[in-house]
């Protein structure tokens, strides 16, 4: 019983770092899925209407930057877990 | 005029800094002969990203070449102090009661050692590496734009020439594609100076952070204080431009059903959280994008040294791949430098436009 408690206390920092790593990975997955969907829709829209390339491209970049902002927020939290 | 300015800067730099630059740090040489320094990736990366009290240029063998920067602190205990940061390396690290704390809450910051041993953090007005980089980029921006403005004043109807041809398309782009669609044709001119300043400040500082030698290379826009101040500018301008209908709609929007407003004002809470969340997200987006880019590029670059610790031939072998990756990350960073400036300016314009909207018809 005491062994389990001691093990838990000793593993606290390690589990926190593992959590940070998993969180960063999940953030990367989320950003990848989101921006992948944006890119897919943008390319399809360009295929449907090639003369609107400029408009579609700028909207795609804006949407990608916004999603990256959220993903970076998760990265910063994981970084803080790692180093604080 | 740009030539005169740059040559005067170079002469000033040569005259004032070279004597101090050549005064290398001999104490590091003594410590290193005792134990050879192992390559530490974390230290390399964080030294490039963090602020510091001196500008480290190069390490040749065991000597560090750095430009010492002025330290100005006001302590509640002993008043105003002004000295160059090289004094913090002489002696045993303490000068005049001040030292750079090596651990604890004030790690890497200047603290005053009180007689009873505790640390007191004074008001720190030092010209650190980031502040120096800020001054350099301000000088660069002023040089570019004052000369462009003078050209417009003197030869208005002529074709653009020189640096004017670089700046004019970008300014027209911001005016036509960011300010006018977001803010509207009547009122965009009032906010155009702010949007242009923010865009060029972020863009030029991002680019200067990518230049690996002096005076570039200080990670200014990756400093969360700088991005926080920029986002606060946007917040203040948006709040002061808010029309009556903007604030009224935040609390009581006639378009949403009643159960979202009473008995628990869900929508007002979400809207008010949004008012504070938007500048916060602007801050984090710019800071994290630039800092993460620097970390990844430096990480690829330090792969060479990590592999070289194992065997020198592995170091040579991986260097081709590592340099290729670093160059790729550098190009991506150039794109990110422009995109982040564009997104910050675009979102600021959008928030200002939303705040200025006058709702003319209600149901």
C-alpha cells in the first residue's frame, strides 16, 4: 500500500511530462485534420472556379492561420507543463 | 540619405563597440579546461530565444564575444544604478549588490542581494538585447518610410523609383484588401496609420529575427510582452471605436432568443469573454508562431552537433540533411513572417470594423 503511494509520488513528474507529450501530439493531429480539410475544400473550389484562385487562396491562408493559433495555444500549455 | 545613415551607424558601431568586443571573457576559458563542454541543445535553443543583458555574437574556442549592454535599475533599497552588463561577469558575478539570479523565481533576471541574503527584484529599465533590437528595427523602419514619404512629397506625379516601388504595392495591398473591405469605405482612412504601422512593425521584426548575424537575430516578436502590447493597442482602439450598438448588442442582442439572455445571461457572458479573449489569442498566435519556428530551425541545426558527439563522421553525414531541413524551415519562416503580420493586421481590421458597425434596422 505504501509502495503504491511512494510510486505515485515518484511518478508524478514523469506522468506530467508524458501528459505534455500526448497533449502536443493531439494538438498536432487536430491542426493537421483542420488545415487538411481547409486545403481540400480550397482546392476543390479552385477546381470548380479557376478564376477565383486569388480570393480562395487568401481565405484559405487566413483560416489556416486562425486554426494554427489554436494549435499553438495547446503547444504553449504543453511547453509550460514541461518546463514549469 | 540611406547610405549616409547606414554608414554613420557602421562608424558609430565600429568606434564604440570594437574595443569592448575584443575584451573577451577569460573566466570561461579557465572553467572549460577543467571539463570539456558537452553540447547542450536546450541551452543553445533557449539562449537564442530568450532575452539577455548582453548581445552574444560568437564563441571562438573558449572565449565569448559579446556586446555589453547598459543596465539601468532603480532599487527601492538603494536608488538608481547605471552600469554596463560586462561588470556582471567580473568578480564573482556580483556588482554593486546586483547579480543575475541563477535559480528560483527570478532566474536569469537581475536581483539585488540584500544584507540578510534575500533577493529583491528592482525596477528594471535595462537596455536588454530585445530593447536594442527594437531600437535597431525602429531606426530601419523610420529610414525606409521617411525616405518614401519624402519621395511622395517631392515628386508626386512621377513613376515610383527605388525603395518606393517595394513599399507602394504592400501599402496599396493593406489599404485595398485589408482596410477597405473590413472597415468600410467611409471610415477606413482613420485607422489606416495604425494598421500600416502594426503590419510593418511585425513584418520587419519577424524578418530581422531570421537574420543570423548582428544586428538581426534577436527574437523580438517571439517575446510575449511585445505581442501583448500590440494586441493591447488593438484592444484599446477597438473598444474606443465601439459604437453604441456594438456595446448594446453585446449585452442585449435583439436577434437572439430570450432564453439565452435570461435567467442566466449566457450570450452576454460569451460575448464579454470574447472581448478579452480576442487580444489574448492575437498575442499567443504571433508569439507562438515565431518562437516555434525558431525552435524548430535551431533544432534541425543542432542535429549536426548531437550526432557529432557520437562520432564525427555521423556529424558530417547528417549535416547535408540537416542543412537542407534548416534551409527549408528558413524559407517557411519567411512565409510565416509575412503571413503572421498579415493575419494580425487583418484580424485587427476585422475587429475594428465589427465595432464600428451601425445597425440601421431591427426586427
